[in-house]
């Protein structure tokens, strides 16, 4: 099965990003943890190299250069902020920098064992740092500073120097919080009304702030330390759940990603989560859970799921025990979150009984019959809007989803076809395909969706290592939509999104607008179950490997790898100058080109070039887009600044200066157009029965009404209209501003 999906969706660095980077201040407790199985680990190393070397599109040589790359990636993943290891540790590790390739071939775990044992020791030592640091007030009168550019900073030479790093990082965090608290209190005193975001949140906030007396500097300073301590303790509890197998997965992924950024190892639980993300559905009760200290709390019920339908389980409920039907309930307090989830999930039609502690303190046993749960936000959705007397439709597709296990299940191709037909029946005169932030998915669904907009012909070319190219065609001459079409993309549109945009652009079937170029992922991955190679063994579940097996190419012959898809109309966005594409990754695969496929341009859009020129003129003359571009340059500049003062007065002055500068760009977030977005009639009926769906759609429609990019896409559809369409007078001036979507 061919998979195309978002860069670093399951990248090993992200596995630790949440754990190690968020505050870069974690700790670890010395507790007995299950040790890894050395024989299983050795088998995993052997399988990893065996499968990659034989299945990868262009496998790298496992040599000293490869070893050096694994070494640096792995150490960075373990300690990205250089807050656990000291220089003597790194000096000791460095002896293995050119030996990892040999250890991989010999299934030697010496380097991993050394780093794992040392990390456990350093984490155990570091747990006392933040508690001691936060035990007494900070002196914010001292003139000192802290540099957050961890990549360029050296490792601490000693434990005392390491502790000093911790102190400064924590001080920076509490200082920032303290300045915010004091500003809020001063604003209240001066009658400044806080900016409203959420009605319920503001009501609660108003109740607290309006009645509470002013607090002293000392009280607020203490609050910031207590808050920081609570956050660090929560991270401490979370990381405590990790065992040696989790850390070995990080090491394995440091090896896998050296072949290319999209070759990744999936431990068993990660593979299951990946399948859910691709299909958009699971079998269970339909509740999102999170760990809070030793407890598992319900954070959200998925609309339409069995827990939601039952109306007994609620957000905020704490799960104490889990029972399978009439079986004895198992205590889950203190249990790893993944293990709790495994006990709650199960086949459709089976019963699970949850013993929960309600928010009022009462204990209740809730019986739920498991069912198929569809994660609604995964799926395509559409809206209609009238502009200048003409009705248009917009389809938002968050990913190219598919269920590889069930051909009869819903997928992106089927769902988009349904949405297009519904929009046609509602009388729209143009369609926007919104692929912003769409990280990819199934190759098959891309071909199906492109086929909705062209007669027939090639959609994408595929090339495997050592094999001739393969051309994937839309063979159905039926065109579901032959009217004006606009494709929206941004820098986060990747993989399958780029295939779609490239095909529409190459056929001149529609106009692509958005960021200067898309992400630039032009490779295809296969997910391979590693257990198939060890049938009958007792090593347990080995997980799966996602490896790059092919590259895809546009029908014109050029790859989207690194270069992505350049928009026909480039619209400024606030992240335009930041490095975040495939081209910015050290070991990304190169761009290349093959022969073009034979195809015919779409010749039914006579005003195609004029619409592009009109849009470019509007954007270049629009003050709001100029402001967005200026803001993007400022964000890029701010992103490069890494040194912060830890002196209260100086830090406050610096923050005030930043706030004053930011006020210039506030109107971007305040943008509101005059357009009214609505659901289609069939969804309007569903919303009457589903308040959660109604709320989600209202939020989406509200965001569309603040979206300057969508408004320009509608302007382009206006320009693409044939002369026979009667329109109201057009005001080409785009209104005020918007929250930039990223």
C-alpha cells in the first residue's frame, strides 16, 4: 500500500519533542522499570537494516558517514536543549561516533546501553534541580541574561554549570509569566477590558478578575513559581511512564531517518495510531483521554460515538476502573495511558464498563457498547457562500484518508465526490478545494479526486528503484465538475496534496493560489509489518517500518521533491520567510526529472490567464497583504533572536517594545469580511439533531468569514466566470484583515 503523508508525522524527534523540549525542563524518578529484551532489540536492528536495504528507493551506505549522522541525530533527540548531559558524557559518547555502523551490523547494543544508562542517571539527578530552584523567590533585580539558541550553545562542563542553566531557563519562564500577571493586574486597575476569545472562558475570567483584590509583587512571584512547579511535576509524571523500549525506539528511529526523513520505525502502539489517523476511524467508545498525575481524565467525547450517544460519560470524568462486560473491574489509577486506552478500546458490539469519578466527586459505573467511531474532523466538509450574486462552494480536505483494510469504507475520493455533487445540486458556479495544512495520505484517493475535474488522462508518474516509470491514470471520461476551480495550498500542504495541485496546474484545469510553494515531499512510503518476518517466534510485537520505496513526478516530468508546487498566485503569509520545507532538511532526497507523460491541456477556461493577472494585481495593491508580508519579515527576525534579559525592568521594557511593534499587525487578526458561509441543506438537517456538529460548523464558518485568503480565492472564481453569468457590481477592494491560517 502506497502512503504519502506529512513530514515528521511520526518522526522520532517529535516523539521526544513533547517530552523533552516543551519547557526543556524535565526530570526522572529512580523507579524499577521493565528492562528491554536484548534479543528482541538485536532482532529489530537486523530486520530494520534488512528491510530498508532491500526495499528503500535509494538506500544509504551504512558506513562511517552514516554512523556520524545517526550519532548526532540520536544525541540531539535525547537532549535537544543540552539540559541533561554534561560535556564529559558527550566526550565519552563521541568514541562511538564512527562505530555505530559496525555495531548495527554486529547487533551490538553497547552504545545504546551506555547512552540509556547515562540518561537515566542524569534525569534522576536533574529531578532535584527544579524543586530546589523553585523553592525560593528569584531576584529579578540582578542583570543577567539567558540564550535559548541551544543548538549553538556548548554542553555544561559540570553539574553545577548544568544546574545554572536550569535556573536561568526556569527564571525566564517565571519572569515571562510574572510580567504577564502584573500587566493584567495593571490593565484591570486602569479599566482596560481584556480581549475576548471564548465567551464561556471570558465569563469565568471576568468573574475572577472583577472581584479579586490586587495582589502584591511577592504574591504574584510566588504564584509563578507554584505554576512552574506544577507544570514540571506533570512532565515528570509523564516521562516516568517511559521504559527502556520507548528509548530504544528513539535510537532505532535515529537509524531509520538517516536513510531519508520519511523512513520511520513504528513501535506497536504508534502503528495503531497511524492506522487510525489514515482511516479516520477506530473501534471503541469515542472519547479522548489524557493523563493527569496518576489519573486518566476524559477530555472530549467524539461526536456521534457511543460515549457521546450514551450521554453518561462527560468531559472531566476521571476513570478509576475498567471492566470487560461482566468481568472483574481492573484498577487503572497509576497505569500508563496507552495501557488504559487498550483496555477501553475493543471490537464493535462488545461491552466495557467504566468506573468513573464525576466532577462532583460521586462515583458511577457507566456501561458502553463499543462501536465504529468516525473522527469527524478527519473528513472532507463543504460550505456555500454567495458573492456578487453568485453562489460558490468550498471543500476543505484535511488529508487524503483511506481505510486500507476495507474497500467499502469511506475514503477521501468517495467523500469529495459526494460533496461536489451536493454543491452542484445546490447551484454553485465555482468550487474552491482547500488543501492548506493537508499533509497527504493515500495515492489512490488523489487520482480519484483529480478524476472528478478532468475527462481522463495521466495524474501522476511513479518510479521505483531500478524500474521503469509507471503512470497512474484517471480512466473515467466522466467529469463531475467542469466549472471554475481554485486550489488553495500553503507551506504545510505536502505529498498527496502536492500531487493534486500539480495535476490541476499542469492541465491548466484550475488556478493554484497560496504560499510561494508547497512543502516539497515527492516520495512514496510503504508500511511493512515486521512481524511477518518472525512468524512463530516468541519475541512479541516488533511493530512496523515505514520506508521510502518510490518517488513521484508530475505529468510534465519534474519531481515535487524539494521544489514542491509553486502557486500560480503567491499570497503573502506570516510564515513565508521561515525554514520549514523538505528543502530545509539535511538528508532529504534530491530533486530530479523524468520524461513527461502525454496529456492535453484543459481548453474550456478562456479567461484563465486574465484571472491570474487580476489576482496578482489585487494582491500587490492591497494594503492588508502588504502588512501580512511585513509581519512575516518581522516574525522571521524575531525567530532569530535568542538572548533574553532576566532582569525584571529590562525584560518588561523589551516585552513592551515587542507589544508596541505587534500592535501594528493586530488588524490582521481583526479582519472580517462581509461574506456569510452556510452548510448545505443536508448538513443543516444533521445539525438540528447534533449540537456538537452545529458548534463545529459554526466555528468553521466564522473562521472562513475572517479568512482573507478564502476571500481572494472567491475573487478568482469571480474572474473565472463565463461572460453569461450575471453578477452584482464587484468591489475589488478586499476588506480589513484576518487571522492567518497556518
